[in-house]
């Protein structure tokens, strides 16, 4: 069994009592804190933001950056397709607001281009948060 001298026990109890008295103002309202004797601290503990009521965070996705990045990748895929299929010759490949625009150099190659580009639109499906497929790219002909 541990034996402590009476002096050590008294000092430990004195330090614990002072700790309780020093923490007391945190549990009292402002009027009662003002009435405390002068030898006791009257300042309260400054709570951090998380203890004062939490933190409000707003996370926002930069959707324009994502769309621009996807459009650049799609334009690169169109350029790669032009290199892979020798008969296809796309001209003036560019990205506009929310689309990739290009010209097919020969009218008779439009159907071949449509078939080859359809593979790009099919592989660009991603799953929505609900598990349903979402088509990100739509192939259309203008003119």
C-alpha cells in the first residue's frame, strides 16, 4: 500500500482546490463573477470557434472548370480519332461555350464520322449519385 506523508497530501489537495477555484468563473454568470473576492480570477476561458457553436462550411464546386476540362479532353479525343481513322479529316476543331465544334472536310465522310464519334459519346457516360446512367455528351449535326 502506498503511504504519502501528510504534507504531500495537503499540498495535492491545496493545488486541486486552487484549480477548482480558478475554473469556477467559467460556470458562473457575469453578475456572480463580479461579486467574487479579488484574489480569485474573474476571467473566463475563451472558447474556440468549434465550442462556441460550431463552424459553417460552404463547399462549392467550380463547375465551369470541370466543364472546360471535359471539353478540352473531348476535343483531344476528336483529334486522336482523326489520327486513328485515315479517311476522316476534321477541320477547325475548337471548343465553344459548352460544345466541341468541327467541320468534316468531305460530305461523303459524314456518316463514317458519325459512327466513329458515337463511340466517344457512349464511353462518356458516368453514373449519377442515384445510380442511373447520365449521358454527358450528345452528338448532333448542324447544317
